[in-house]
């Protein structure tokens, strides 16, 4: 069994040509998670994606890697940032605006 997620990766920097493709060659989990443009290929378990991107980013210290992930459970949405062998994760905060009586129809 396992927990499946959808992943999309973008890279920001001066020279990012081919970086995602090289990451996919480096990491089996990344190979299944997204294509060479960073678009989601299919849902996957991807347990090592975080560690693999963290380690790989050390080879590209001037590139920011941004991984958007949506898990199979409702509300499990987060974005992870990686740069020069370091990274962190931000969980989505879903909020609703306060009640507005003027919107009642």
C-alpha cells in the first residue's frame, strides 16, 4: 500500500536548463514523480523525494527548487523549498473569509 502524492517541481535561477532532467536521472523517485519540465507524471509514493532534492540541490547552489505537493488526503497541500543542500516545508493554511450578510441572495 502506501501514501500517494502528486508533485510538481519548478526551478528558479540564471541557468536552469536541463536541471530537472538531471535530477530525474539522479533520483528514481523524481523520475516517476514529474517529467523533465517538472509537471506531474502520475501519483507516486516518493518517500525519498525530499532527501534526494535536498542532496541534489548542493550541486546547484544558485538554483532554487520549489516542489508543490498534494497528498491523497483532503487538505494535504504543501510547498517545499530547496537551495544549496538545505530545505524547508510549508503546509498550506486554508481559511475562509468571515461571514458577510451582504452576499446572501
